């Protein structure tokens, strides 16, 4: 929150504001034609702007996602190495200049980081104990990340494919089946993004 309102909206933020300012019915075509990014952030910003259009309020959405990203990184580090790693990872994420900057911008990067951090948390859980809830959590976080930023596709899917490959190498066929079903659901959920939005990118 420090100096959140110290500067006015810069060009990219202004474009995000302008796109999210259209009616809900015009939002998909405006996103597709103007910013050519996935539509989730614009939709969230559109709904967020129902309360206020003040610069600090617009940026607060990213602040909340940035904080959620720090929490996700802390949970992932805790599950891998315990409290000391969790604290260190959270501290580093909280002071990382790019993470702080994106958490103060009207833009899709803080939400993307948040969704990706939580997809990693879900993957860690799946690596330890494959449960239906874990696959659902990974799928939701991964779909949300990709609907926020196209580049999140590789960051979300490649680790999942590694988990799936490990299941094949260990001949854990129930885990492999669950993983394939999850990938199929992910593909169906992201198909509109790749058919309608991505060709204009």
C-alpha cells in the first residue's frame, strides 16, 4: 500500500481502465479488439469498479492479489521445507521489486502470480497425496491463471505434465487417469480462450 496513489494511471493502466469501463456485454469484444489479453482481469476490474473508480481503489485489486500471491508462496514453501522457508519465501516475495510493482499496477500480473502460486500449492499436495479435491484446485487455479495471462499456460501446465510423467514412470495408473481427466477438463475450459481471444493476439 505504500505510495499506492503517488502517481496517476500510466498508459497500460489507463487502457485496462478504459476496457473495463464498457458494458458487460461489450467486454469480451473490447478485450479482444483492444488489449488482446485474456479477459478474466478485465472482468474482475469491471466488477471491482462498481464500488469506485478512484486510482487507489483500482490498484487495490492488484494489492489484494499480490498479497494472495505472497500467501500462496508461503504455503508452498511451508509444505516443502517448513516454517523457516515459509517465512523467508514470504519475505522475499513481499519485497521483490517486480512483485511489488505489479501489485500496485492496474494490470493482470498480480492476479496471474497469485493463481500460479496457488496452482503450485495444489501440485505439491497432489505429489504427496493425489485426491480429487487437489486436481480440482489445480484445475481452477491453472484455468484462472491462463485466463489472466497467456504466458501462464507453460508455467501452470509443464509442472503438471511432470507430475503426470512421474505417475507413468511409477506405473501409478489411477493417478495417471486422474491427471489425464484433469488435463482434458483444463483443455475444455480454456478452449474458448484459444479459439476466440488468442487469434487476435
